[in-house]
């Protein structure tokens, strides 16, 4: 049987665009004589629809789209993901379903059995879990159809008591198909490979896997859909971060091709570019701005934004003060010229002095401290937001994960923005990604990469005046944030006890700041935002 794998970029709630894309793929698959075309999880409405699912009209729009798509499935079958009603008085009102369409009808329906409710996932909030899984049949071929998490109950992570494949295998299927909405992290492809191998080894069946690509605010989907034979060899691997319609002949699936894996920073670069691109496209914005300081964070953000949106759509704004070094200004101008960006420069010294003048009666008898530093940052934030309002642009936030973790940032100042580009990259990873981008040629001036980081909010300031060296800080942060280790566990691994206690205290007391940060493009297994839910006023480990 010839099967088309449709790896597409959907837009949550944009039924017209999603439907058009799906129907075009069906028509193309028919033209190529495919007998079955497979789309991803919740393709009808996009993933994750979140509380849109609570609107009756949203589900009605899903049903209407399914009916119109089914009417085009003449001479071809389609498997597609959609929410559907349970029609039960008990439990949740919806199933997360995979539908088999043909000749204008829904021939079979599969309900997702394992509903992830951890980290970024909250499916148990909306869906009833499926029971009594049965295989589907397409042109005489019996298929064990599952949805994403249904395959993830493997050795070492038994989150569920039962798995649908344990029931499906009893019907002697010839093939496994898994439709998914599996978000990207730089480790996720290897996680998936382990899951695929486990299921193939256990059930001795080939597997077809179809995933989303595209970004939905914080979540980025990398695609990497594939066909794997019953020996665990990759027969076909679709592109990462790109739409693709690819074909598999089940009679040829025993043939294999080399497994493609890219480096950590190749993947991260592609993910962040796609994340920026889709955020703007799906919000119907084209213009962006950012504050360009001469530091590595804003420089890297600008480079990624230019790759995503084009130089003509980005307007960096330089906002030097009396504390800014000449080389920071020069480095910023050099970067803008090399990228082809038009930039503006606004010296904030006069504005800052006026703030001081107005605050003098209130601040009489006090000395310069973090208050005056934050005033400068908030002046810059106000100027940047004024530009976005006037020119219908989005401000790109340039804070990194290390800064967000310990609160080294100013609310309503440098923490302002519509989307955080680097908020899931530790400072050491910012350096590594910048060096990766500079591998072929000097895109980011090397002086920006090699000079000591500084906020330049007071004379001769360096980040190391307030923070530990980033190598030490990031090591502790990873163990605490990604590893969920206690202070004693982190200290046992050879880290300085005083530094560990200080770092974790800074992380915990700055939760209120992170709750007010912009959405963060997620590239790790544990990003700040929707996947890390901590109390703001909690005492534990503080």
C-alpha cells in the first residue's frame, strides 16, 4: 500500500487555512496514487487548542471541517486528528481522536488512551481517555492506530497502568501508525527514537509516525516524521522544521536509509528561527524591534530575527547612556551594517537626568544604587514600546535563561517584549550558539562574543560583580531546574555549598518576575513558563 505522510504547519483555530492545507495534501496524495494519507494529532484545529476546546462553537467548527474534508476523500483514505464529542453524560465532553475518512464518511474512530498531564501538557483537563482500542482496516491492511503519548509508556517511565498497544497487538496488525503533536526540545528526537525502538522491538511491527511542524507561541514542533521498519531501521525520515508530503510503499519498508541527526545548536538555531517566524505570521505582524546594547544577547537575538523575518523588517534601536562604552556602540553599528538593518540611536542621558531631577526631592539623602540602574532600563523599555505602538511592531525580548532564573533583569525594562527569543537558553548556551553561527563566517563581531558581559548601568560594571561566573551558575541552575535536585544533592555533586544556597534562593524569590515575563520560545526539556509551575510565595528551598 502506498501511504502519504503529511507533515504540515497548522494554525490553532484557523479552520479555513488548516482545511485548505489538508485538502491540498489529499489532492496531491491522490495524484500520486496513494491509498492513504496520514495527518497529525488534532490537525483539524491545531495543537494545543487549550481552552478553545471549552467553546461549543469551536467543536462545531471542527465537525464542519471534518465533513468538508471527508467529502474530498474519494478514492483515497485519510487519517486525521480532531477533538470529537463523547456523547456521554459522565466524564469529560471530548475525546482526542484519530478519524479514518473515506468516500465522505468517518469509517472508524480511535480515541487517545494515554493523556499526558505533566510539564507542558494538560490533556486530562479537556479529554476523556479512550477505552477498548481496536485496529482500523484500510484496503485490507490492518493497522494499529495510536496518538502520540499512546506509545510512550516504556521501560523506565511507566506513567500509566495500561497501554493501548497491548490490546491492539492481539488483533495481529501489520503496521503501527502514530499521529503526534510532539513539541521540540533539543533532546526530543533521541527521546522519540528510544520510544520508537522500544515499541518496534516489543511488537515486531514497522511504524509510521507523523508529527506537526511549526510554532504555536512557546511551543515549537520540529516534524521529523518518519517510517521505521520492523528491524528498527529508518526507511524514511522527513525534514526537520519544514512542511513535507512524503510517500512510503509498505512493500519496500524493509529498505533503510541512514538516520539523520543534527547537532544541538543546529537544531536550536532552526527552532528559534521558526519560532520567531511563526509567532509573527500567526499574529499577522511583520515588523520587529529590539534594544541593541552591544552585548551578546541582543546581538544573537538580532541575527536570529533577521534570519526569520528579513533585515528590512527589523529596526534595532541603540540607546546609549553616559555609562555605555564606545566599543558597545561601535560593535552594534558594525553588526547592523553587516546584516543590512536600518537602525536608530537615542541617547538616554538627558532623559535619565530629568528622571533624577524629578525624583531628587523624594530620594534626598540616598545614594546611587539598583534603583537608578533600573530607571535606565525602564527608560529604554518605554522607548522601545513607543516604537512598537507607533509602527505596529513587536518588541523582541533579549533576556537569557540564566538572567531570568536569578532575577537579573528589570521588570518593565529589559524584561519587556512580545516574545522572549533566548529565554530558554542559559548564558553559556548563548555563547555556544553565537559561536556556532559564526562557524562559517563572522556574523556576530567576535568582540561581542569575547568581551566580559555587562549591563553597563553604572561605571565599569560587569555581570560578574553581581553573579557567579556563568559556567558555575549555569551548572547549578541546570541541576535545579532541569534535574529537580535539592540543594544537598547539588552540593554532593561537588558544587560550592554557599553558592548553591544563594543561587536557589535567587531562583525562588524571583518567581514573581518570571510570571510577568513574555512568552518564551521553548527549546529545552524544562523551560520557564507553561511547563514549570511554581508558587510565587512558596517557602520550600528558599
